[in-house]
C-alpha cells in the first residue's frame, strides 16, 4: 500500500483543503475496498506540532504524526495558506525542509492553491510551470521570479509536482490525483459523490484582472495608467513607448519584467476585464460592449475574449448574467 501525507502547516491556513483532500481519498479507498480491491493509500495527516487551530480556535486539527516520524511517503498534499504567505514560510521552515527532502527522495508533491508558496520556498518550482490562486499570483512571481507561472491553468503536472488554481478548485486537483493513482472509474465515482466537475482544465473565467502593480518601475506604472484610461481606444504601443522617450524593444522588456505581460497583452486583459463586467451587469449587446472597449472587429474581439476567459462573449454572458441571457 502507498502512503499519502496531508500536511497541516503552522499558522493561518485553509482547513477546507485539508478536510476535502482527506474525505475524497478516504472515499476512494472505501470504493476500492467495496469492489474487492486493495486500498491504494494509507492516509495520514502530519505537521510539526500536535495541534493547529483554525479560525480563531473555532476548529482544531490534530495531525496523526510529526513529519520527522515519516521517513518515506509516496504523495504529499500541501494545503492552501491564508493571505500572509511570508509569515507562513517563516513558521514552517522545518516543514519546507521536509518537503524538499521528500521530493529529492522520489516523493510526488501536490500543492493546493497558495500552498505553492511553500513549494517555492523549498526551491521546487524553479524553472517549472506552476498555478495558484489568481489573486496571489503577482506576489508569488515577485518573490520567486524563476517560476513559470501559469495562472490561467487549473492544474499543472510536471516532474512529480502538481499545482492547482484557487479556492475550491482544489477539488478538481484531488479528482485528477484519484484518477492518476487509482483509476478512471474511481475518479468518476468520487466526482459524482462529491459533485465535482471532471476534466476541468482552466480557471480563466474566474480571474478578476486588477493590473499587476506590485513592482517599482514608475515608467511602467504610468503606461499602465494610460492604458487603463483609454478603454474605448485602440492603443498604439509604438506611440506609447515614444511618448515616454523609450525605444519599443526596451519598453516591451521593461513592461514584461514588471508585469509579466507584454504591453499588448496587458491592454487586452484590461479591455476584456471591462467587457466581462459589462456582460455581468448590463443587457448590452456583444457589439455594444465590443465598441466600448475599443474593438471594431467582432472576430478579433471574440478570439481575444475566448483566449482570456475560456468562453465566447455570449457564453460568458449566459453564465454570469441570467437576466440578460433569457431576455
């Protein structure tokens, strides 16, 4: 039987991702046993203290073991953290070292949402693809620039490391892991019991783009402000760079370094975010919204909208604005 370790980090972290992982894997084991097959995992919670309190002591988790007592495990689940990521890293130095040691010994590691910060602190994500909650992505990229952040992706699977997007999308990662370690039949069963959508690949439609401003390049910040103030215009990046007396190539390089996007990509994301809000809150037609955000070509608007959100404009409006969809 394989061994599964679900970590209980110190400090503020998310209880639901610990409980959810434990319940789904336990149910997967039970399903196998009922079918006359062997259970796949021995499941244990582990941490660096005997008790961790959640939500001002309202709930408490008591790990089965101290991580030091686990020399070898097959799969580690790192739960999501709550907001103060740097403090979590300081509090969990022993846990981070243990994660790193386990990975070097051949253990697979799966991080849920912002649990990616602990993997990043262990150096396990350098040069690798990684997803996390969209709201935490900018800070993660600033702290660990060697990570190839893939915020649009719901799940990444690379060299024995799994990461996933935000909040309750961790359920999709757990179903993905059930299929990988058990089989498709068990994964489908768990998806039905817990009512989790199978084979979801993207978190694009859930992202709220707020602009990446966690950087110190004042020229880029001025350019961002300009782009955001010209929603209804087609912006010439060449002209924008010239207005700051910067060559286009250097302007693009600085913009990418500061925000993670090219100026063109940034302008597209700003415009599509405005379009999303219009579809969510008004009964405007696709053409009306398209013109409001500076597009004149319907085909181009649809292509950019789908690439960023994963939906066509009409599909997105139908998903998030029921009144407009049926009107």
